[in-house]
C-alpha cells in the first residue's frame, strides 16, 4: 500500500466514524489529514522524478561505458591493472644539444641513462641533472 493509499484510508475512516469537523478535535484531525495528503502527493512526485533521473543516469552510464570501450580499448582482464592514459606527456623529454643546437625530443626517455648520442650531429652528450626528484648524482 502506498502512502497516498494509506492517507486515503485514514480519510475514509474519519468519514466512516462520523467525525464532527465542527468540533476542535475534528478540525485538527481534518487539517492533519489534509497536510498528510499533500505530503503523500509530494513524495509520490519525488519518487517519479527520482525514477526518471535514474533512467537517464543509466543511459548515460551505458553511453560512457561504450565510449570508454571504444576510446581506451580496455580488456576486461586489464581492468585490475593500473591504467595509463594513452596521451600522457609525462614520459617525454626535450632539450637542446649543446654542440649543434638541435632540439631533441624523446618519448619514453630512459632517465637512468647518463649519456646518449645526438641524432643531428652524432656528438655524445652527458646528462647532468640538478633536480630534487631524481637519484642522479
């Protein structure tokens, strides 16, 4: 039984017992039942709104899952693994060669390597790091 049905039942009971609505107690009970009826209708409207919003959220969730599947190409087996965003620039490194001045970019640069060869001039370049975040000496 819904709340509106229960309030209707209470109204029927008061009508059935012949409540005197001109007496003070009758006036109070009648006013209480009217407020209960308004509250029950408001709750019913809220329930309908919540159901509608929940269906919209479910559709959005399905659409988002579809986009994630298409864009990130995640396998079900990989969901427990740490996922890295495919376009993360944190793994790239760029600097200017001290010999020829060429700007050199590296993707997935091995920051443990202390020397490398410049692709433009062939000069061996030694890296010196003065940052606080790495372990180079």
